[in-house]
C-alpha cells in the first residue's frame, strides 16, 4: 500500500485541493459541487438527503 497526501483549503464556496498528483479546485456547497481534479477531469456532484448522491464526469482528461 502506497502513501498519499491531501490538503484542502477553503475560501467560501471555493476550495483548493493539494495532493500528491497535483492541484485541483472545486466550487459549490454540500448539495451541489463542480470539481476540476489535478489530472484534468471535471465532475459534477449532487448530494441528496439520506446519503444518496449523483456524480457525472463532464469531460476533460480521461481516467487512467
């Protein structure tokens, strides 16, 4: 098992994520969030009450 690193900094609804693979950012709140990962993927996440969520990859780099 390898080691990882992740640090997240919040600035209101904007978040910057630092990880071993690079820098990503996201915008939104608990119910709705748009994310750009360090490898270039863009995702849209909608969280519903009761622990349900919906996630869609919007494009960008393909997952490896």
